C-alpha cells in the first residue's frame, strides 16, 4: 500500500497530537471539551468553558512540509458579541455553527519540527501561552455568558 502525501501527513499529525500534545495538555489541567466543532470531528480540550482547543490535521496536509506543523483552532463557543478590540486575525474571527449560531475562533500554525530537529516542547509552550493570552482577554466576558 502506498500512501499519498495527504494521507501520510494526516496520519503523522494525528499521531503526534494524540501521542504528545493531548497528553501534555492533560498534564496542564486540560480536560475533554463538551463542545463539538463544526468541521473538526475529533474532540477538543479545554481548561475552562471559555476557550476550547481543537487540532486541524487537514489544512495544509498536502504540503511537502506538512509533517512539520498543523493548525490549532482556539474556539470561544458562545454566540455573543465580542468587543471590536478582540476581533481580527490577531484575536478572533467568526465561526459559523449550526442553527444560525456564530462562535468565535482563533487559528494558529503550530510548527513542531524544523527539518530534522523536533521542537515539541517549544511548540507546546507556544500553544499554552497563546491559550492563556486569549483566555485572559475573554475573562471579562464571562459574567455575560449564561
């Protein structure tokens, strides 16, 4: 059986996420998310209901270096208005979900390998710091959520 680059990169990405990133996030007090992502079938992780982490193994899996990175999607699963200061590519953009609802999400490229050198802990540290940064920005909105 011969795998094409798309399949090979998806398998590799999924194994690195399941074998390293998810267990490490669980060690950092993340737990399985109850939120379902509209386009990512795998479960997400969360530290609180404000922000959920999903791993996108599809985007860019057809790239020759697709075994060196993946996209992480940080989802704020609440259909509320965000202040303009939190909107935009550096922060949150809309994510359409069922029944005409809109969530908010932030996509970030996570590079865990540069050529032959793996940078898993660096990538994990970046992911954790990005999660904390965005979570802090959302905390003032917590009182408005039902």
